[in-house]
C-alpha cells in the first residue's frame, strides 16, 4: 500500500476511501456472479422463487450475474486507475472516478431505493459507497487543479 500513497494527506484519505469502495464493489460483484439471486431480490419480486416462471428466473439470474461482472470490472478498473493516474494527480483519473460515481454509484443507489424504499440491504451499502465516493472526490479535487 505504501507505493500508492502520496505526500498529500487529503489525497491519501481519498485514495483509501476509493480503495474501500472498489474492494466492496469487487466483493459484491463476486457474490452476484456466483450466487445470482439474493434473499432481498425475492422480497422485491414479491413472490417466492417457486412461483416465478422458470424462463423469467433464468433472465433474472442472468441479469444479476451480468451486474456482478460489471461490479467486478468497476472495482478492478477503479483500483487500477488509483495506481496509474489518481495517485499521480492526473486529472483524467479524477474525471474517471467522477464518472463512475455519477453514472454508476448514484443511479444504482437511487434505483435500489425506488425498488425497495426502506433502509434494508442493499440500500445502506450502496448509499455508503456513494457517500464515500463523493467525499473522496470533494477532498481530492484541489489536488487535481
């Protein structure tokens, strides 16, 4: 971890937050890619799995697994960007991170809340990832000017 940290305390905090976000994305991605259907999915559907058409279940499993691989990709790419550009204060790396937060984490959090408007899982997790990403972007912004 020593190679990724910099001489800037603010940038180091941002990097650590983003590493946490990326590792959680990878973990969630692995769970989705392997397990497919999670217990809270059944609650959102409003039916037990045995009452869902088998073709519909195949589609649901496929979509969930694709999302899992996308989460893995975002997490791995995020860590790569941190090592390659973010720690070197390259503006493109900050912009990439902004795009991931704005185009992936924000909509995911909103959609999960709309589908299940409670503070049950996975909403607290996605909200936490979104907040950590926003904090990391805000505290590191001046480092990239």
